[in-house]
C-alpha cells in the first residue's frame, strides 16, 4: 500500500528521469537507446531491467548506478531496483510481453503526421504485400505517403515497388527513392543482397534510426513501416525506437497464424503502441473464371481475434493470383489493376486505417520527451 501522500508515480515520470542517464560512448540516453525494459511500478517501488547489448563492462556499471540513482531521486519512490540484463539473451525475448515502452522521440521526424507499422505474428502472411498496397491506397486517397522497409532480414519492398537505384544525398540528408508516387526507404536499397543478414541488433537499431533522422522525408501525412515478423528482439527494439501512431496486424484466417498474432498483439499492448486493428489476408480465394469463393485457410479468424482484443477488423483481402504477380513484378495490384476486387479491398483498408487513426489521434495524450 502506498503510505506517502505524494502523487502516484507514473511510467512517464520514471522514463523522464531515466533520460538523464546517458551512454558516454553513444552520446544518447538509455531510454532513446531502448535499454529500459520490464519497467514495473508497484506503489512507491520501481523496478526495471537494463537490456545491455555490447557496452563495455565499465559503461554497464556506470549506466546501472546512474539509473539506480535517477529512479531513487524521483519524489515518492521508496525503493528502486535496477537489474542488469542482456538484449541478446533468449530470456529477454521471452519477457517481450512484459516489457514497458520507453516513449520514442517523435522529434526524429517532425514533419510526419502519422506513423503506421504493418506487423504480423509470423512470416509469410502478406505483411509486405499489405504494407505496399496500403501505402498506395493511402496515396490514392490524396495523402502524401512514405514507406519504410524495416524488415532488414527480408527487405522485399524495393522489389515489390519496382524501385531501382540507390538513394541520393542532398544537404547531408539521404533522399528517399520514389516509386508509384510514394517515397520509399529500405536496407535493400543501401546494401547488397544478403549483407544485412549478418547484422546484429545494434546495427539494425542505428540503421533504422538513420531512416528516421537522416532521410529527407519532407512533410508526410503517413509513413508506413513494413516490420519484421514475430515478437523477437528485432520487432521489439524497432517498436521502441519508431514513434508509432499505431500498428496494423496482418493475419491469415488460420488458427496457427492466430496464435502468433495474439502474442504480437499482446506485445504491442504492453509497449503502449495503439493497435489500429486486424487485417485478414488471404481471406478467401475467388476463382477468376466462375467468381465462386473458397475459404482456403478457414473462415472468421481475423474477426475472432479482433473481437478478442476489442479492435476493429480493418479489412479482408482475398487470395488472388494478380496480387502475388503484382508483388513479383514491381507493379502492386492497387496501381496495376485498380479496377479489381483486390485493389478495392486495399482501398477500403486504407479508408478504415485513416478513419481509425483520425479517431485515435484525437484521444491520444501528448508524447513525452
Ligand atoms: N492476398 C494475396 N493474394 C495472393 N498472394 C499473396 C497475397 N498476399 C501475399 N501474397 C503472396 O504471398 C507471399 C508472401 O507475402 P509477403 O511477402 O507479403 O509476406 P510477408 O508477411 O511480408 O513475408 P515475410 O515474413 O517473408 O516478410 C508473396 O509471394 C506474396 O505475393
Ligand atoms: Mg515481408
């Protein structure tokens, strides 16, 4: 029970205090570096873990005592417990669902109105396909849109968008590549195929920070992020460094896919990233010759999980040959076959996302830091 008469200790007050602790080698505070995990506040007692990566032992010790001191000094805190952890230990990933969110700094991209992550519990469910066609659907509705591929292990966006060439530089900023009227950035545009596969956490982390800070996005209504699959460290640390307005979760109607999507949804909840809703991809197959529909991967899964989490089902996208071909040829179905049923489904998705973002942004508290 709380006995002191002071105000309740809030997560934002703790994170604010932790922002005063800076890594001397990286010249950044421990919250921005995504080191703060597992933040728990129990009345007047605060505990957290510092998820170290490659810091030398002396730095780890200094950051640990700095964090301990910063938290102890918050008015009303009677006990501060700072544990030393490692971001690369499997235990850290297992704890994913319990980790608290340091609020990422939106200052990186001040001219971007809304940032939307397209995510999934597992790979191959159509995340990149949805991210690309959603971004194009938003663009077609009149919004100025950018698309960032942060799936460094499978950067499919350049191929799907038919984007060629390397990003240029101007005024010390990286210029995004334009394709089908939207600005895109991907690791795939910067390094040769396979090179990013050997990257570890900190390198991905700084590459993505660069995509935010050092790319001349200009004013954008939407910046869409194609995320890596799963609830592992890559997804987790990205969600901590990208200031997200919300996440769109892609699933298929299948039960196995739904198990993973539940885990991922729970993770974003814990990270305080608003869940915009669920998109059920490969919902049904429509035979092009007869128009008959077949529920190849089952039925109703997306609606079920959306209901369970109290979020809208934003769209159902049919399984369709042209959608796959569009991705393979760099001519996404929304632009390649704008009159098709799939393109209409993606445009409806874009409208549902816009409506939800608008509704939520009216409710959101101002960001700290
Ligand atoms: N609605 C659809 N109809 C037909 N094919 C689709 C559909 N959605 C995705 N595909 C195809 O399925 C394959 C996997 O899709 P995609 O690459 O978008 O998934 P992903 O979740 O991004 O995968 P990864 O986890 O590997 O990044 C691709 O060949 C894509 O063209
Ligand atoms: Mg992908």
